[in-house]
């Protein structure tokens, strides 16, 4: 796998440290760190033998237009990392830099799987029973058949990532449980999902039931999915803050906190994004991991180990699943957007 060592708020230090930690635990294969040699060499003194350096110059900034920046600077770290996957030097690339740049690099350099019009970002929601949400932001304007593809791709990945024996349960995020609820995109997507044997479809899932274990995979368009993700993260952060405030309000509650501390820390750790370390771009000809912009070493390590566990053969299985008896979309413009 190849790692963009310059992308992210805490690059290169935490990115390199996390990659080195993952390399020491990987059963086989190696890690290529991509970036400026003068910057990275001093960080590799204790690197294991399965770590190497691939030169690049600079990175794509968060405020740059991704596609234009990649075309203007093909030697940037994220572009070089993606090109390595296209050239067959690696089957996976990771970047904690600009999400837009990572997605654009994957599309321009790696390419989409046959039959996949748009890719999807798959993100784990850390409930008692983790749920995979996609799309979480790659494709804002979707067609019904895109949501079917997301369900197929998500089912393949979730079965591997969660180590499930059977087909993952797939739900469609909607404003009501009944099949006729929602806009035309949701209605037609429901029809396609319900008719496709490649998907174990359990129906519509309302926002209040997202964490209830109804589904292993939740499908929606990138706009709705990103709002769901950011809302879940914000609510979790606020509730933890409120609990912390209540437990430190006076001497009595502070004494109670001492006894509850191990349990509270366990809850905090359960919702920590560093447990997963990133999201996964599905629908491209390689395993692509998009790290959180503020990823620390532990998050990078967990992201690389996670994709190592689930990624072997992922692209080939996803391509076969997409190609198997795919029904055509009912109406070319249904659901709107291109």
C-alpha cells in the first residue's frame, strides 16, 4: 500500500508514525511513503524493512480546486500515490489530506469500476453495533441506480470489514418506513433495491433508527449522508461534553466520577473516530482510504490495518458483483442530477 505522507493537519509526523506502526503489524506486504525526501528521511530512522520512500513534491491544499490542482501538479503527493495504484505498484492508497483531492485523484488516476457511474465514501458509524454509511459525501447528486450500486459495493465491503457470514442487511435512509415515502429518488431506489437479489434489503430506515441495529449498511445520496455523519459526530461530542460537565459540577459528582471513570472512558473510546481512522472510497479500481484531516498516528495505523484486513480481493469481488445481472435504471433522468 502507498501512503500520502504529506496530507493532513498532523502530517508528516503522525502520518509517518502511524504508517510505521501499521507496517510492523502487517503480516505481509509493505508500505510506500510518498512525499518530499528531505522532509521524510529524518522520520524513517527506525523504519522496518517493509517501508520504502517514493518521492513527491508538495501536496494539494484544502482550499484548492482538486481536479485543477492535480492536473497542474502531477508530482504532488496524493497524485503520485494514486498513480502508483494505477501502475500496479500498490493496490491501496491512503491520504488524510483534502477529501476532494483524494476522490479526484482516485477517479483521474485509478479509474472507476465498470458499471459504476459514481463512487461512494463508506464511513463507519460507531454505535454498539457499527453501521456502514454510504455515500458520506463523494456524490451529492445521485440517480436511483447509483444508490443500488452503493448498496452492492457496501454489501461486499461490509461483509469483509465486519467479518459477517451472510449478506449484510441494507437499509435506505428515508423520512419514513413505508415504501412510498420520500422523493422520487428514494421511491425509485427503494424499488430497485427491493428487486435486486444481490442485496439483502430491509427497507427504509428513519434517522432515529440508524443506530438501532436495523441494518449493517445504510445507503443514501452524498448530501444526506454527509449531514447524517456530521450530525452524529456533533451530537456525540455534545452529549459527552454535557456528561462531563454534569459529573464535575460539584464535590459529590466528582467523587462519583472517580468510580465511573473506567466506564466513561470506554464510552468515549467507542465513539472515537481514531478507532477506524478513515473512510473508504468504493467503486474505483483500487482500495482507497480517506483519513480524517486531523488523524493522529493511532488513527492512521487503524485505517491501514483495517483496509489490509478487508481489501485483499475487494476490487475483483466488487467488479463481479456490479456485473452480475444488473437491471437497467427505469428512467434516465429519474432522481435528477448527473
